């Protein structure tokens, strides 16, 4: 595969056997070069387990499995074909997660209605007990128990997003599910956004560092124990324009 193009220099024989076999199978299905297949494959593997494992190459120093990859390939190099093939199972799993979320949300909304009725009654009962000085401790106990049983709103899990701004990404990780991957087989527009020009945020996310975000006239939120990976596929001319 690689030897046919002087621009490609990946020697897959140096990779573990299972990687060689996977790359060969994807190449058979897509005709794409190993240099496109390998980083895409690694990105998909990383995002699939980044919320479950960390690595500890040095005793006492843990690092996330999250990876950042940039793939530059001209039009017609089958990068979109490779991307769609390797992310197909993830897209199907995301659809199932979305269906599960709507079921959980409906159950939450029903439970919240019932909880509000119970809370209202116990709250009134506690106020009455305080005013009358009768069974106030029992009324308080029942009210606190009710408060501890308030239904928890489900969080919608999104595994992959294809576009975002720096502010939008920070808010999603801070307010929503703190595990996410930004992946795009047509990432040209991202190089025109604020995201890639504000590298401190990306550096913090890659290291899984906590970050407190405060915006004027907006909600404050904290990014904590997050996992974030990045796969951007772009044509060389667009990347050169970004760097220039």
C-alpha cells in the first residue's frame, strides 16, 4: 500500500500483528492508504475506551487514553470512506443511547410530577408543625427524606460531535456528559472557528485537567474528570491556509 506513493512512508510491518491485520482488512474494503487508516483506527479505539481506562507508564503518574489526531489527505484519498466504515458501529450505538435517553427522560418527568406533589404536601406539613410546635422533628425527617429522593434528571450522552466552538465544547463537557470526541472527515470549517485557535482549552482537556469556566451573563460551570479526543481530517491546502 504505502510503497506506491512517495508521500507515504508508514511501514506497517513494524506494527503489532493485530494492527497489521485490521489495516489490511480496512484497505481491502476501502482502498485507502495505511497512513489514513491507522490514525482513524487509533482514534476510534481511543474514544471507545477513554472513559473506562487510564494508563500508568510511570508509577504514580496516570494519563488518559484520549488521543488527538490530524489526518491530511487530498480529495479522492478515501478518508471519508474510512471514517464512515470505522465509526459506523459508534453511530449505531449513539442512536440506541438517544432512544434510551428519551425513555429515561419520560420516566424522570413522570417521577418529578409525583415527587413535587409529595414535596408540597410534606413542606406544608412541616410549616404547620413548626407553627403548632407539634411533631416538628418527625415532619422535618419526612421532608428531608423526600428531598433526598428527588428524581435525578438524566444526562444525554453524545459520544461524537462533528463541529463546535471553544465555548460550546467547554459548556457541553461542563454541563453534560464529560466524555466526548470531536471527529470530522471534513474538518475544514473547524480551522476557521475559535476552537483550534484557543489551544489552552484543548491542552487542558487532553490532560484531563479540571477547568472552571465563568462567562459574563452566562451560567458558570466546571469541567471535571473529563475525557476528550480529537480526530480531524482535512485537505492539505486548507491546513496550509490555517497555518499561514
